[in-house]
């Protein structure tokens, strides 16, 4: 496996890929398929090889064998309701299978309705871009996942994903998934929401990550929140359960019930594979902006157990890293970082963040690996650490495109000591040559 084969640079670099023809490797022209699909004017009996002979249904595409380098083009203005796009074949690193939009206008082709997953990526080296997945105009939706990822080295990029219980679901066996530069909007459907108070309600995830080594960056994530009988409100921008070594970075997240919650299982994974002895571990969150009045917490994770209490059934989660994030939550009772169940430095480290909330800036009495953060405005702070500052971060609240920039004079400027990324959440280069970087998701522009 090649590992993170694409989309690790700045947002500008990610978007520049749209204008770059994808290589077709060593596959011959006779082996590579180019398929056009038009839900309005297409015909499944036609050749499907150009716009004039487009197919009509995704069912036809799903039943077709695709070779490395093949391309499936979906016409803008098309809508497929109740038809799943399933790709089971594999591309290669040099010649991925690509699904993209074609035709005039800016509207994305829409795939939605009634199925467990509207798009299923079961093969490897598949790229899906410039489509809309999820809620249709008639209210039909993907009942579980907008896009389900089972295979390795797949890319989900520049899509609009809405209305699902899990906008993107990365299954336990999937590795090296790139989810970049997408709009996740109102993935606010609960897949389970029973009246019995049995703590089994689930849903309203923009992303549910059970796989490993994912690259989740440069996305806008909004509205992952829904009512729950068990929890009052539930949902998350990025829910990680069983997944390890995932990098969640440079995202703007607004009005998601929680930005991220992490949990693990001591049993086998749902696919029958043995559980990793470390369980959920080594996930990194950096250069994310987390805000909005509907958001109740930024990060929730756990250790083993509180003294005198039963072990946490979803813990421990090991070696979570939270750094250079900007958090402002105005909801009553909002919390920044929560690490309970006997959390220690083995479970969490946090540095160079800005956290402005109403109740608890950080909770983890056993954590001391917390440094060079700015904390503000909360009733409580229960975490150790060094070189932290309690002061108004001086957020600029007038910038809606890039919320939570800081103003001149902010204590976050030059507070940090380590440059963890080449660029901030805007794509602006971070120099760090003077030995100092800013806390938070932005590097201050003098």
C-alpha cells in the first residue's frame, strides 16, 4: 500500500488538482473505460462512451467492470434517487478510477435516496469529486452513509455531502482515505433514536471514522447535530471509534454538537478483525477552527476509569494530540477539551491552542502535558500544564469567511514554540524561523 498518496498540501494545492489531468499509468487505451451518465437524457442501451451516447442509470455503472484509469462522468443537473453508485474495482496509485461531474453550469449531479449508502467505495484507488451526495429535493436521503469507504487509498474531494446519519463512513478495514476540501452540511439524521434511555442513540456525524491512517483536511463542516432521546442533543463533525493514526487538520467546523469524540472497544472490530491492542490511538487534531452557538464541546476523549468507578466501556483512547486549534463556544455549559476516566499524559497532549468557552476550558486532572495554550472565559479549568496563559485571545468576530482570527495584541501571537504545519487554516505559510509561532489555527498577518 502506498499510504497517503494524495491531498496533503494546502487548500490551494488541493484545488489546483482539479485542473491537472490524472495519469493513466501503464493501462492501454483499450482497457480504460470512459463512461458518461445522464439521468435526464441518457439511455442504458447506448454506448455510454461520450456525451451524446450517455447511459441513464447508476445501476448500469455499478454493474460494469472498471479498470485502472477508468473515468465515470456524471452530468450536472442529473439526480439519481434510490440508486446506489457502487465501485468494487481497483485503480492504482498512478491510474485511479475517477468519478467526476461534466456538463454546463455549476450545479453538482446528485446521488441520494433510500439506500444504506448512496456511494460505496469497495475497491482501492478511487477518486470521487464534484458531486452532491445526500438529501434530495423531495426529502429522500441516504439512510445511513452518504459515502461509505471500505477499500484503501480512496479520495473524497470537493463534494457537497448532506442529510445523512454519517456523511462519510470510513469502515474499520479502510486505510489511507483522503477526505479533502468538501462541504459537509446538515448531516443531522439519527440512524437510531429510540425512546428507551439505553444510551444507544447514534447519528448526526459528518464523518464517522473507524478506519486508520485517514487524511481529513480543508473541509467545511456545519450542522452535525440532532435531537436524541438519550442525550438531548447528539452529533459530531468527526466521530472516531476504533480508528487510529488519523490526521484531522485545517477544517472549519461550525454548529456541530461536538467537534470530535473518540472511543474504542476491547472486542473485535465489527468486521471480525482482532482489535488493535492499543485500541483507538495516535489521532492528531491540528489547525482546526471550532465554533458556533450549537456546539457544546470541542474534543471528548477518555482514559481507563475514574477512581472508585467502573472502567469506561469506550476507553482507554491512547495518545490523542490536540494542537494549534482555535475554539470559541458560546453555548451555556460549553466545554473545550474533556478527558475523563482517569485521563493522563498517556491519553492526551495539548499545545498551542486557543480555547474560549463558558464552562470548562479543559478537564483532565491527571494531564500535565498541556502547554503554550490560551484559555479564556470559563468557570473552571481542571488540567495541569506549563506556559499557559489565561487571557482574552482577542478574536476578530467580524470575519465570517475565516472565523476566529486574532487581532493585533492577542496573547496568542508568538506564544507557540513548535511549527507543526507548513501553513495555517487559510493556507498562509507559517515561517517559524524566529523560533516562535502563533497559538491557534491562524498565523497572524502583520
